[in-house]
C-alpha cells in the first residue's frame, strides 16, 4: 500500500487523474444512490423507515410488486437463456445453413428500444391486434396479453441477445477435440452434449441467467406499456414519485429493487466469472466440428427458423404499423405518421442526437481512462474505483434517474430541467460497457510497452495519449458506438430527468403509446431503429479505417 501511494505521489499527472476520477464517480454515482437511501430512511430528516416496516409486514402494495418483479425476472432469465443458448449452439456447434442470418437476427433486438417489442406485442396480440382479430373471427377465442404473459414474452425477446452473445463466445471456445474424443469412444451425440458440452458451458449459462435477471428486474419500458394489472417495482417507483408525489415511497421501492439486482450483479461479476473450465491449451488442436446428423440438424434448424420468424414478425409489425392510418380502425397505408414525426417530433429527435453526441465522446474517453487506470496502474483504492465505475451497470435506470432528481434538485448543484443532467445520466449509466471493452482490449497489449515509455521519462498523460490510446482505438470507437446507440434508445433513467425544454424521442414514443396513438408510436420506433443502424454502419466504417491505418503504420 505504501509503495503504491509513493508511486502515485511521484507522478503528478496520475495523481490528478485518479483524484478527478474518484471525485466524478463519487459525485455522479455514489452520491445519487446515497440520496435515494437517505430519502427512504430519513424522509423528513429523522430516521423513519415507515415503508420498510410496511414491506416487512407484507403490505400488498409493496410486497406484490416485489414478488411480481422476481417472478418475471426469473422466467425471463430462464427463457431468454434457453433461446440464446439454442441460437449460440446452432451458430457455433452445428453446420446448419444460414448461420450468418441467424446470428444477425439474434442481435437485432439490441438496436432498438426494448419496449418497442411491447408495442409490437400490442399490435399483434393486443385487443385490436392482427393475430387477435384473426383468431376471434375464426375461432372466437380471446386472451389478454397484458400482465405476466406479455411481460415474459417481450422481455425474453428483448434480452435473449445478451445471453446469445455471452454463450456464443463460451461455446466457440470449447475445443472440438473433446467432443471428437467422446464420439470416437462410442458416446452418442446426446450423451456427448449432456456430459461434455453442457458442463463446459455451465459458467456461461450461469452468467447469462444472472445477466438477464438483472436486465429484467431493471426493465421499465416494457412494464410501463404492457404490465396491465401486474405491477412491478420499476413502474411502481416511477408512479409513486410522478403520480403520488411520494418521494419516500418511491425511494423505498428503489432500495427494495436495488437489493436483488446488486446481489445478482455481484454473483455474476465476482463469482461466476471466476469459475471456468479451461479447454484451450497451448497445444494446437486439429479437430473440427463433424457434420451434424440429419435427425439433430434439421430439428434445430426448424427451431431457430421459428424463433427467427417470431423476432422478424415482431419488428415487421412495427414497420407495418408505422404506415397505417389509424391502428385498430383504419389500416390503409399512409406516410402521415412519418410527416408527424419529422414535424412535431423533430425537436425530440434533434435533442436526442445532440445530447447523445455530447455524451458519447465524453463517456467514451472517461470509460477508457478508467479501464486504463484499473487494469494498468497500481494505486490505493483501485478496486473501489473499479467497483464504483461498474455500479450503474447493476443499478436499474429508474433508480439512477430518481437519484439524480434527489441529488441535483437544489443548490449548490442544481441541474434539474437542464441538458446537463441528461448528459450526465447518459455518461455514467452507459459508461460501464466502454470500460469493459477497454479492459478487454488492454489485456491484449503487452504492459511492457507502457513500462518502457515510463522508463524513458514519459509521464502519465504522454504515455496514455501517445502509446495506449492509439493501440486500443478500435475498442474506444466500438465503445462509443455502443454508447451512442444506448443513449438513443434509453428510457428508464432519462424519463425522470427530461423537461419541457429537453424532451427525447424515446419519451415521445412512450407518450404516443399512452395516448393509444399506436401508428405514430410505431413511426417513432422505425426512426429510432434507422438512426441506430446508421450509427452501427458508421462504427464499422470508422473501425475499418482505424485498423487500416494501424496496418499501414505496422508495415
């Protein structure tokens, strides 16, 4: 500890950066969360945890949303992981045709606001949905998509791509020689799968389940649209503050919600990620995947085709709904909805692009700076910085938004109603992914390069700017592209901090759904998806240019 402190003091640049990073993390992550906890326990400056007592007593309006959230989260985690595993297994361990298409479809929900799928579920399965009307007309059968069925369906479709991306890497890393050996010894495909493949994928499955549990528990967009009479904690916390103006109740619900999400985050990060089964050694493996038997290949192909059709159908319904005159009444095609979006909603789109454009470079640079500090430097409090910087990954967005309202609503830092508070929410809520991208890239760069620069007299800033940053430029660009896309599609945190002057396009979409203007809401959704796709194409172009430039310098 003393050596680390001496090393920190000897490098003034590093010392200043560490102090500033800790100050920013404390002010914009720890302080808002502390204000939420303080408001729940000290509503009027005196210790009075009234609503916690009510919760422990089993009051229905507190206990029911908590149990509902856990129920939805568990079902979504299991169902989403199962769907993600099927896609990942087909893409990595079989020779079915069209794997590139399946991979693209499995990541499609990432480029849209998650609650766009709730809108699509209403267009398909709601009271005036296409499928609902067809079934009623032909068989007289009815159902209610609102509530638990709609939540599990939409959240599973929204979040299974996270499980797919996690499990694709895990399954691709399993040495085929192990399965080859089992088959050569007479094991059947099923026995090989259950005794070799599945156990080796266990850490990835556990990580995926916990990740989807976190995402489901913190989801706000889908429940606010389709929860019906099945209340969950995120929506109840929002309504307690915006509808009932009861800050202590809203803060208490936030703290209750925070407990399972933080526990799942700690398990996912500090327990599951340290448990792995190494199958890649220093010896090169010449084994390749055998062609899959027809009785396995074609049923799997049929399953992923069915799942892909459902995903494409949901998004196709949004595109179709965007061109209809008035959903549920007049299905004639028109462009009036887009004219409405680009006239009435032009300000919302401009605000969103402007604020996301400001937050993206700031958050990207701060993220890679923190990644560099926690992975390459040794100083007191490094583990604390790492944990604090990743906290907002586990904290539900609605809690972040409420925390910012409580923390920055009065002097000396009064930001409520300004663009600055939205930008800060964007930066500190979306930064963790950029940090992970940076750490992953830095692990591929030999640390002796930094040490050589330091031995030659380069300080922290010079080494970071001239050595580290150019080497990890692709990760920086990728992190910024993700951050920009995430800012465009954000809803749960920003809905608490938007104002009449600074409205965002996702909030406008949600308002259209609340007003039952589903065609106009769908048009907003199409515009968001197109903007995000353009950002992704720009990412591919920039990363390609960066890699090409690095290749030329290397030659």
